[in-house]
């Protein structure tokens, strides 16, 4: 018979441990794809680089000039594979998701309540990016449900800078 020792933590100790874990995100992600949508309901234009501006979001994107919570949308490349698998096909084409930046190698949801760096720019996560009815149009039957839980995040630019393919994506600790 095996006996396991279960350490006892006070609520404050537990909260401190969780806080330390949240701030210890050693994974470094990578920018795999960048897309801009100049107007509503248009196809995203794939680009190799973009400027992120605090007051304007991504230069050339339809949300540029809007200082809101949805200046930039991001999705994990791993989730494009997962959604494609759910739909019984290969990875989803990033243009079809309507997200601006595809990253790999980092859990975007781990950036909740955090600042993070992509290239020279600094961002803060503002929320989850839920799928909309356009996923059914873009991905076909079942597209909306395939993207549920895989829609990525929204972010606001808090320090301007350039972003290019291959740039690192990492937690930013001040």
C-alpha cells in the first residue's frame, strides 16, 4: 500500500504559489503569420511585417485608429491544427480565422492579466477572441463549433514597435 504525503498550504500560501506560477512562463513563442484586413468583410492580406501603434493598433488594419480592446487578435498555430482535425482536414488557413497574428510555441491564454512582447511592441491581453458566425461561412459546416475554445485572444498595444515573421512572443516583466 502506497501512502502519499499531501502538503498542507494555507490559502495565502496557495495564492502566492499560483501567483509565482503565473509569472513563470518560460516558453518563448514565435510569429508564424501576420494578416491585415483593410475593411470589413474583406480577405486578410498576408504581410511579412507590420507596425503596432498604441493609439492605432496595427497599421493598415481596419481596426487601426480605434483605441479599443480589440486592436489586435492573436491565435495559436497549434489551434489551427486542432480545429482542422475536428473538421477532419488539415490545419486551417489563418486567413479564414480573421485573426491578425498566428503564433506558435506559447499558450496565449497564459498571458491573461499579463503584458507580453512581440518583436519590438508590448501588448496586454484584453480578452478571449470567441468565434462568430463567419467561422461557419469560412470553414464550412461545423466551423463555428470547431473554433470554440480555439479562437485565440484580443490585445491592446501599450508600447509601439515593429513586428515581423519569426519574432519572439514572450511574457514581459517590468
